[in-house]
């Protein structure tokens, strides 16, 4: 059976909304990664001569907060991916972002 034109327009609008949300989440993750890496570099530079590790847990709290926010955004991205019929583009983007997160996490491990 032939679908009405209105149905096709509705699907196109839904796809456009999905892509817009996906792009926003992608940009949020990119921004957070830059912040985490920048904070890590600043922390290393500031503490280069400090050997005392007693404050390490306190110093790592901001990184944990950022990591939790990144994980929440990844979960949202995964939810959006699950709602999409054509996930090849989303899957590639998510894999790319996951690789970036792994690289950032490796840098965060002192």
C-alpha cells in the first residue's frame, strides 16, 4: 500500500529531530572531553613538583563528575540510537566518540 504524503513528511520531521538531538549530544560530549583534557593538563602542570598523594582523591572529584556526565550523555545517545531505524550513521559516530572517551580516560589515568 502507498503511504500518504503526510506520513512521509512526519517521518522526515522525526528523522530531522533525531539528527538534531544526536548532533547536540555529540557536541556536548566533544566539549566535555576538551574540558576534561584541559583540566588534566592544568592539574599535571600545577602539581608537577608535588609528590604528596593525600589530596589526590579530592583533586580527582571534578574528573569523576565529568566522567559521570559523559556517561549520562553516552546513555542518552544510546537511547537515541535505539529509537533510530537506520543506525549505521549513529553507530559510526558512537564508536568514534567511544574511542575518543577511551583515549581521554587513558590520559586521565596518572
